[in-house]
C-alpha cells in the first residue's frame, strides 16, 4: 500500500499513548483556588442547567460509584460539539476499561462466559462457546488495539540480552550481570496503539450490557 | 473559487463509502478514503471506511442517538442503524437505493420503512438517500474540522449503470437537497475501472490494448451490474468507451448469505433446534463469515457455526451447527453461479396477480444466466453495421461478494467455457484491489480526470429513450390502441449534447398536464433521434414511469393549443433533460421542462 492509496485510519486516528495510571487519575487533588473558582461556576450552572444540577445531586448523594464517572466529564460536556482533542482523550481514558469490557461483551459475550459456572458442562460445549468468545473478542481486540509481540524471536530459541530493560523479565537463575544468555520462554505482548470509540451524549459506562425485553 | 477537493461517493444499496483527493496539489494526486464517523452502538461513535446504508428511527424508550455534531438526533445512519435494525425491524430502512430505482412506486412519497411501526413518520426513498448523503457530508465536515464540507467540493456520485433517467434524476435531487452544489453522476462499473487505472498509474496501458473489450462484473450486497467497456485507438491514443450496460438486477450477496442460513437452519431444525427470527439473522452473519473462511482456506472441509444463546447463559443455550464445503458449493456455486450454456437465459417467474408492494427482486438467482443474457445481447449476438458484438477479452471484478476467490473462479470458468465454444481466447483478469472501496476511489479519481488529469471513459447515456405515441386508430373493445415509440434520445448521448426531434410536432393544451408513456432500451443502440418504432418486442423496450408536461398559462391563454417540438439533452451533471420547445414562441426561447418523475403515483409500472 503506497501513500497514494492510504487510508486515514492507519495513521491519524490511532491515539498512541502510554497506558495511564488509573488510580492517579481517579482522585485528582484540587487546589483551594481551583475549588473556589469551581464552586462559583457550579453555583450558576446548578441554577440554570437542570441536567447538570441533577448530576450534581446524584454525585452528592453518592448513589453511583463516584470513582467511575457515569457521564462525560462536566467541563468537556459544556463544550461538546467542539470538544478539544485533549478533552476527548481524557474522556476516553476515564472510561476506557469499561468500554473495553463493553466491546468484549458485545462482540464476544465475554462477561456471559466468565460469569457462567462452567464446571458441569462437557468440554465440547465449552469448546463451542470458546470459539464464539474467541472469534468475537479477537475481532474487537484487533479493531481497537494494535497488538505486537515484544520479542520477535521464536520461543525456545537462545537469546542474548545485551542490557537489562523493562521489556524482558529475567526468570530462573537470576544472577550476575549483562549480557544475559538464556532461552526465550514467552515472547511477550505490547499494545502499541489503542483506539476506543468516542462516547457521545450521557452514557452510563457501567452498563456493559443492558437487559433485553422482547415485545 | 474552485473546489479544493474532488470527492467520490459510492452510494451503495448496503454500504456507502467516500473518497477524496485534493484538486489543487500540483503533481501527485492522493486518493484517500474517508473514515466515516458513525454511531456504532448506543452512545459510542467510531470511524469506519464503510457506512452501512441503513436508517434507524429511535423509539421513545431510547436515549437520543447523539453524534459529536448533533446531541439531539432521533435517527441514526450506519453501523448502529444496521445492528439495531435487526433487533427492531419495524424501525429500520434498508435497501432504500433499490426503492429509488423502482418505478412502480411514487419515489417522493413517504413509504419507508415499508412495515413501519405506527409511531414512525415514513419517509420517501429520495429522503432516505438524502439522509445517507447528509451523514457523509457531516462526517466529511467533522473530519476537516469544519473547514470544508461537501457543498463546496466537486462531488462525483456513482449510480448503477442500469439506473434509468428517472432514478438518476432522483439521485441528483437527493444530492442537491444535501447541499452538494457541484455534483456529477458516474456509472459504478466505470468507477471500478477508474479505480483500477488509478491504482496502476501509467502502467495500465501495458495491461490494456486497443481492441480489448472489458467486461465489468459488479456484485454488491443487493444488486448485480454488468458493463462492457472497449479500449479503442483514437488519433493514435488509447481511449476507453463504455459500449453496453445490463439491466437492473436485484440480486446480491445478501441473498447468498440468506440462502446458506436457510440451509444450515433447516439442518438445525431437523435436529430439533428451532431458530427464531433473531437467531436466523445471526445465522446469516455467521454463514457469511463461514463462507469467506471456506473460500480462503482450501484445506477446510467445514467450519463451525455457533449461534450464541439469547440469554446470559452462554453455555447450554448456544446452538452449534456447521457449514460444510459441499453445502457452499451446492447452494452458492451451483445455486447462484451454475455452469450453464451461453444460451440459457434466466427464468422469468410470472408475477402473482395480487402481490404486496415490494421490490421487483430477480426471480432467477443464477447470476451466470443473467450474465449469459447480457452477453447474448451485446457480445455473442449477430453483429450489425452499427452493433459491434465482440466477445470480451478482459474482465474486472468489483463488489464485496467477489472477494471470495471461489466465486470469481466459477464465474471465470463459465465465461471462458462460453468463449472457447466461440473459438475466442480466455479473458484476462484485470487485478482489482479492495473491491469494497474501489467505486468510491474510482469516483474521486474521475473527479481529477475531469480536470484533465488522466484518461476519461466515454460512454454517454446507457440507454436510448422513447416516448409512446398513440396511433390514431378506430376504438375496438378490448384492444388497446397501438402505441408507437418515438426515439427522443439515442444511446450514447454525451454530456452537454442535444438531440432535437427533426419534424414531429406534438400539441399541448395550456394549463392541462399531458402524460406520455416513456420507454428505455439498452439494446437498440443504432436508433437515432426521430426513429419511429411501429412495433417492438417487450424485451427490447422497457416501459419506464410515465413523463408529464404542463404548460404554465403565463404568456398564453388557458385552453390554447400549442405546437411543440421535443428536445433531449444530457446535462453536465449527467442527467437526461427533456424539453418542449414552442414552434411559435411568444417570448424568445420559449421552452418547458418535461417532468421525468411524475409526483403523483399514477404509474402502474408493473
């Protein structure tokens, strides 16, 4: 594929970012000055924006787990339509894990599979279900993540590591200093790019699959 | 100001796609496929190169179907519309393009979805096309940060080669409604060939020689289309000329997936596993995937087809079936691509007297027979002084269905069999790439070609058009008065050209609508304007929805009888325009346009 026939997707749309430390992101500390400003802004929005007020009320009563935002970040919400890329990435990050679970459930029924007690079923039945889960989850994975092995050498082959780095974990007789000679046991995986669908409107991300009622 | 981009849009029956290329960049052109932002599930938007041409109307129980550029939308176009439509079929419009080309209904009337839920306001096939185009426009604008939309671009919109003048008009109507100011129509098989040319750069000339005749076989999700394109030497340079197009055949990949689903479904039913409508839909999906795996891996004898349970208990409730190679060969290859003689024509099943309103689906699923019928007319038949019937020398495949190598091989084998009977050499396969996106890419490339960059396929109108004139004859009970067909536009009229009727005059009463019967022919390629057919076979001329002329009373008195002369022209857009010109004008250049798609549904069409 030369550049003449390129697809926009291959380059522009993949957001390559390091996997974020979720714990640090969930409880962001807010300075006194920021809090003063925030309370002033919110006072007006609570008064004039019913939807916003409803959400604040929810937050205050503590009904939905507050560490998992059920709606887009309020500041991003205020500027939807022209939300900055940074705000969009922020949004996607906050709910990324739940989005992935949603995708794996929708495409590959992963939660159904994991939540079912499979002890009493025959291997053939488990195998049939595994095919379904494998096919769907694999499709979802490849549509949204670029997965690459850390080492391209064949597993079981001899490998000399000139220098220790975080990519390769040393196991077995771990002693001495570089270069390290050994046998590659697992090639490792790295997610080189992750692209999650954008969330629009107010969506409860914790709702990984809604109940279904057939009329 | 000139448009910054040449944009190609493939408005497909099941999928749409858009490609574009900057017009101003000096040397190297770059055709890019737009990743179309669309709702993929409730509340999530993703970008995909294909936009399923489905329209879904939200129910009151659902949240707004918000898009990044519209928070309050109550309908959706694309992936979500398709998947949600399977769950709530009364709220979805599919195949709206097939309705757009069906003259048996009023295509500006709110008729879709056909079996709509009572709370849905139905829309017309034209509006359905508009909404898909409008979505493409919004996605294009969003991808260009709001700096560009399609209104300012040179848009090339593709239509099946078999679309008649009326369907082409309605397609343009939808595009104009979507705000496209510069729009041109292009036949899909030509677009596929343009994509092939663009892909090969100048090297294409070493693949095609003067005297070559390319058969383009385009099998999409819902329709099948054939065209013949000749490579001819003109003033020492190679030129391409589209010489024939086939009839509109409503038969495609969706039919094949459904056929397999029924085969596997019956087997499951025989084993005591009844499927409901939802599972049958899922089965068609699974069969499509299974078929593609069987075709791509010759060592597989069968693939497992697993239907997930509808409840949350995946194990115990799921149904496992299998799709065997022998089934795919029997039902797909022998059902849709049977090895037939070149003389075998598709069966016409007589239509039941009272049928529900529905699309005129092809009654014979054998695509090879439809191809045989097409070639019998245009390539294998007796040549005349004006009709050049040579067998094809090359073939170009297009459409998602033909991604399956096994289907391509069968088509090729059958075609080459017919050719060897005629002592003609086998066709060469022009290797196409990306059969899903070629039409959009080719259309964008054609936009560049219109600016003088690259080779242009000449073709003109794909049919000759006739108006029906009732001959004066004594009225006889039970006998319809004989109708003569008068050729008003010959085959192959090029954009911007006119054809005025030499002598015939028609008389029209001011203020009263006059309706003419209207016919098209893809086989009578040698008729010229003014040719009068006293009798014709029904397979030569196809009756199209009637056309209408109303002279406004302005400038003349009501009831006055005016002598007019008909003139056909092909607009720069690529649509056919029929006008009546006053023989004795009261104002300079007095003329009136004849309506091709009469608004009231007075046409029987059947």
